[in-house]
């Protein structure tokens, strides 16, 4: 019998997959009816369900984005994980990027059911 991963394990896997640019492997981490919000981005509509998430990650792949999470700190409370980290990387054009992030992610049954992803650009 396969063990269901815990909330922190799922969030850590998410960060590893982003760093590996395995964008197509990210949507299966989410529940079918998952809700992802980016509250600090006034142009980002909530992503509800795997299909919008698949499109979101396909867009990031098309941009050629490369990011690695550094200085990750995790705070756990039941099925919710607050992950604080900094994304460092480059755009598809080779421009450096750095984003300070706080993701508040709820995981049930080994799948992400909600995530509120706060990100702010900082000097690379």
C-alpha cells in the first residue's frame, strides 16, 4: 500500500518540480477542484481546477522561466503549510529574477486543495 504524502512533503515536491522545470508534473499535485489565488497580483484571476492550473504551468514553461527556491522555511499547522522562500532564476530572455514568496497551502489526502501564493519582486 502506498503511503499518502503529508502536507509538507507535497509542498517540498512542488518546489523541487518547479526547480526541475517539470511543469507538466505540477497539476497532478492538485485536487480536481483545487483553488489557487495570487492576492498580490491584481491581474491574476483565481485558478479553480486542474485545467486552469495546467494552462498556467504551460504558460510558465512557454516563457522559458527557470526558478529555484532558496532559504525555504516551513511552518506546519495540521493540513496547512506556510512556506517562506525566495525564488531566484532567469526569464526566457536571460534576465535575472528574484521573488520573495509566502505560500499558504492546504493539503488533504496528499493533494493541494487551496493555495494562496503571495509573491513580491525584489532586486536580483
